[in-house]
């Protein structure tokens, strides 16, 4: 599924696009089910941030679980093992600005961020966005600063106040205007990435990225955005605390951040009266495969089957002092720092 060229793109650019991860029929079925879910809101729309929806336990809807399981072969190829742990991540539903309920993209109005913090050294995860509708460069699509994954740690090291802000947030860093200027100055150009229906954008968590709103006068006026976010990493990386948090997120159930093996963190998800809210996982999430992806059933790392490459993520303990109650990065690192 992944070519040598795509592995090289991940290394050099920090992202790639994998085509035909799921069929168009699977996309249509998932969109149909998400549209049916939206009818429960009547004339309203679920709370979202730049189309991203984290409430209502969307990560544990049957539709979302089905999509999650279908992407496992991509992550198995990425990490050279079937023994993976999965995030319980959000979805995105973006309405067409042409309908008057969303804004078109404003110049320099992108929510550029990285999903890493300063104590993580090098590669820690690849994140995935599975697209259920085609998105051209002019639609609700994926925006990156190419090659920025190679430089984010340098930025944190050169500006301790930025590192401190990231540590206080705990699992991501939102770029300031001078950060954007810096990355542009070293050749990390802003690029809108088209993704086909059933395709998946994959990116290194260190990559500066955002979702990009539609542009005015686009060809496909009225086109919606439907995306499921998924990340899987080798299970052998996780410690006992990570597994315990994973199990908590499965049993409640509730969402997690994109970190699936190291620094697993539960996200609280709100309820709204009259809106479906999965308070148990669906049957599709009760298979042995799903239970293993959730940390509920342990893998046998001594069975002779691949556990992944010898590579494991690296961490560091920063010297700059920060009060324990403010250092959310360390709090959510689950003992890895």
C-alpha cells in the first residue's frame, strides 16, 4: 500500500498521501451514517473547532470504529508490525461556506500547530486523516509546512519561552506569527494538499500543519468535509501507565489524543440531551483485534512475529524549571520523562 516514494516523502517532507485506503462504497456508507447522526441536531450543528468534533463520544461510534479498523494495514506497514495500539480520536465534518454557515479561508488565518512537545525527540508517531469525500486544493483540505518536522525541536531550543508554553499545553503547540515567518524563511513552504476520496493523509507529528478551509469561487461549491482521524503506533512502546490509560478510555468509553503508545491521554467528551452518545463500545470494537488495539488484551511479544523495528521514541528531561502543576507535558507523559 505504501511505496518507497511515500516512505521517502514522510522522511523528507514530513507527510504523504495514501490513495484508496478504503473503497468509495465504504466512504459513501460512512458519510450516510454521519449525516444520519447530524439529523439529531435539528437546525443546529455539533460544537466543533475548524470542523473538528470531539464531543458526543464520536470516536466510539460504530462508524468511526469501522473506519479505524480498516486503516490498520497502513500503520502495520509503516511500523513493520501488526502489534499496534490505536488512538480513539476525533472526526471532522465541515460545512460548505457557500451555505453561509462557515467562513472561507482568510489569508494567514490558518490554525498552524504541531502535535508534539519539547521533551519528545525525533519521530514519535504518524497521524492519519481518512478522507470520505474528495478534497482538492481549494476545498476543506490538509495544509502543511513542508519539511518543518526537521526543525521544530530547534525552534523550541532557541526560544525557551515557546518550549514552556508547549509544556503547559501538554500535547501540542500552536504557532505564533514569528514561528510561521521562521519556517517560511528556511524554505518550509505552506502547501495545500489534495486528498482523494478514500485516501489518507499521513504526517509526522512534528510537522507544522492545519486543516485548510475552502477558497472562494472553488469549482466544487457546496462540497462538505468528512474525515476520521486515526493514529496507531507499536504496542511494545507502551508502559504500564499507558496501557492503564488506554483501558480506561476503552471502558468508559471516551476519546484520547492522537498519542496511542507513549503518553496516552484521555479526553473528556461532553453529552447533549437527545443526542446519541455511545456509553459502551460497539460490537465491532469487541473482537480480539480491536481489544488488542485498545490495550485490553495484551500482545505476545515472544511469539516470533514482528514487534516492529528496533527503533523506539526518545525523550529528554528539560532543564528549565516549571512548577509540577504547570508542567502538563510531564504529567501526561506517563513516566516516560
